[in-house]
């Protein structure tokens, strides 16, 4: 479970973001703050196993800015990831937040669909970070830096975040059928099959027939050893 700290001085915004997070699988709000100083204290007082994984950080608060918060927690070597959620649009602020390692910069107002996409991208990044070990491929390095899936061009209707989730699942648990992968990922079988077929067409998966005791054989997909996500 990804532990989330909400930081915003507006009570209605906190409530909205709390509801948004509650609709996502794999995320849990474990703290809320309405000011910059309180946010820094909350992060620094929860080290180790109880630490927050992700902070959704407002940029303008009465007692400080999101930049102040991020500088403070980075100054204490806190490893919490940060998604800035703000109405502030000026390029210098964005550059400074990027230099401090913000994962995403999301400008208000936005729809739940946009919020969901960004959070799924973050979840895929976390999954990639926990599964990558030893020497990393260029695509894995890109994923660890929070970038997209490299040079794979996605057909209309496919998202980079979902592609990363499907890719990580097949690499970790394959061979799997589309139904098995869909169950593990909490996605529809039809949707997962589209991603699996796309990865197969890109030469990253091997598709074989699984013969059972009765009925038609089931198609299963496995990672092609030596392939790297995003390979040309």
C-alpha cells in the first residue's frame, strides 16, 4: 500500500483529494496537513517503515510555500516522493521544483481522470523501482527516473501507465494468460489483451498456446528473455 500525505490549506481541496485517493487501488491517505511547517514536521517525524511514500503538495500556504517544504525535507534526506498539486504556473517555480526532484507537477483545476492517470504512472514507477535490481537497462533507468516507456509508440486507447503495469506483471509473474493477468492487475481481460498483443507485436513477448485437459487451448504470454521495455 502506498502511504499518501495530503498538504493543502483549503479544507474543501483536502476533502476532494482524499476522495480521489480513496477511489484508487493501492493508495491510502495516512496523513493530512494544512500548512508548510506542519508538512515538514509530519514527514520528518515518520521515518522508517511508517514513512510516507508520496506527498501531494500544494504550493501556496499561509506559513510557507511548497518549495520551502520540498527544500526542507530534501535537506534532511527524506526520501518521500512528491507530486505538486497547485494553481501556480510560472516557469521558474516549475524549474525549481523539478531540480528538487518533484515527480509530477499537476496544475489545478483538473479532472479525476487526469489525477488517476498521474497516480497510476506513479504506481507503475514504484513497481518498477522495487523490481529493478543489478544492472539496469536504459529503459529501466528511464522508468526509475519517472519517464515514459521509452521508444514504444502507443496505439490510440493505450496509456503509458497501464502499459508499464502490464509489462512489470508479465516480467515478474509470466507466463500468464490475458485472463490471469487481468485478475492480478484488476483490469478487464479485453483491455489487458490489447496491451499484451501490443507488446507481442513489438517483439517483447512470446505468445504460445497452453493446452489443457479439455476445450480449446488458451493463449499465454511470457517475457522474451533479453528484451528491454522500450527497445526498438
